[in-house]
C-alpha cells in the first residue's frame, strides 16, 4: 500500500508541475521510444472467488514505439495529429501459481483531449493480443475462473499527461485500465481488469521537429445515407469449462449518416443465430420446434469514430425477438472495421451483454 501511495504522489506532483509551466511548445514530430513503469491492482468485478486469486498489488512495465506525424492527411489533421504506435506490456499478477504473468502487444492511438495541437493531456486507446502462461485447469488450477485460454484479446484505455524536458526527452504519467479476455471463445472467460498508474520517459530517436499547425476545416464527405451490410461468424463455449464449442452467425444492416469527417451515426438491424442458445434453452426446459427458435432479431443504434480507412464502432441494441432471455434484452457491440476501397469492409467486433462477452465476430461487409 505504501508503494501505491508513492506512485500516486509522483503522479500528482507531475500534474502540478506541468500546470505551473508556461508557454511550452509541445507540437513535436518524429519517432519515439518510451519506457513506462506501472503499479496498480486487479479489479474484483465478478465473483467473490476473485478475492482468493488477488494476493497483492501488481507491478508492470511497458515498452512503446510511437510516431507523431506532421499535420498531413485529412484524418490526422482532423484529430490534431495524434500519436500512433505499438506497445509491449508485461505484468506480474502477484499470484504465480494461479494467475502467473500477463503479456501483451497492441497498437494504440493517443488522442489530444483539447481541440489543440498541444498534446499535454491525452486519451489513449489500444487493442491487441494478450498472452497468459497460467490458465484454468480442472485438475491443478480450478480456482482460476477468470482466464480459460493462453491467447486473449487485450484492450487498454488510459488518460495520459506529459511534458517535455528537452526537444528529445519527455516525461509522462497517467492512469488507465487494461482488460484481458478471450471473448467467450473458451471458458472460463471472466477476464482480468488491471487498474494501474504509470510514469515513464520518452526519447525521440529521429530528431524532434516542430510541427506546422495547419487549420482544420470540418466538412462532411457526403450528405447522403450510407448503407452498410455485414456478415460475420464466431465461436463460443458455455459453462462448464471444457464443453462443446458452438458456432455463432450474425447478419447486420446499418443506415449511416455522416456527421463530419470524424464520425457517423446510424440505425440498424441484426439477425443472430447463436447455436449455444440451443444448449441454454434445453437447460431452461424450453421446447424448440425448429432452428428458427434460436434466431434473434435486434434493432440497434450505431456510432463509428472514423480514423481514415479504420473505424471504431460502438453499437447498442435491443432484441425485438428472442427465445433465450438469460442474457437480458440489451446487447452491445464494439471493435474495429477497416474500409478497403469504396465498397469492401473487414470486421472484427465483440458482442456483449452488459459487461459479459458472448462471442467475437470475424466478418466482411459491403458499403453501398
């Protein structure tokens, strides 16, 4: 606990010190390397059994490579030239027998929170792969009911604050959450959530240059409605661990209205055929007449944050028809989409019910 207090004091000191600095020009470009030290704890969100797994605070370190371009390209200029890079993360979960280590590698984007090129306060988003050497085992690690597979999805959200000690060196600090789970592909799948404070140094390896601040003109690309169609497939297990894996198929349609160069809002329909619902309904003693009984129809509101050809979709929907109500009537979807050319879309999204992952969707789409 004393170490955690020291980290917090350091974070607060850096914040206060930066607020007292006047007129620093932080619009530097170039390629940078960062070494970050983290310290925090596992968030016990799900079951009381997690209290047995959590045996102390979690130290971690992270190595980043990132690049900050000059004001070039429409989407970079729209976001005031965010930093883009890749992070390599390692955490000791303070329970070597049951949890072990957490490793991860993920690309990230560091957005400026103010409508300015001065990047003192940033919000960082990263999505990639996580690896857990120690996982659930029915014989010798049955209390680990949070991670069921070695390979997982890793998601990081972080509030970052930094300032420059020189043209080539900067100090940064922040507070964030890192989530690691497999999207119910293999149970158990409660996942691990780390809350950590971090501090570190960044060094410019290409020679920092002052970026030219170019004015951004916010104009929508098109005023017409965009029609997107998606087809995706996934797989998931249901409890108990080690059981059968079921196929999940989804079809979607979204009518989008572009708000500006950075975002679009839409309304859509979903048709989902989750084979795992057959087993769930049998357990609930629900008689199935045919396969249409497991089909779910949903109405949703969709939002996409646009980063050039890449987009970050966030959707919230409600079931118009479903036989299985064990997950409730509300579902959510988030992930990544890449728009290749004028019509083709690739899709990687996670379907969830509240905070519970149901399955990962791999698919393609077509834009009219």
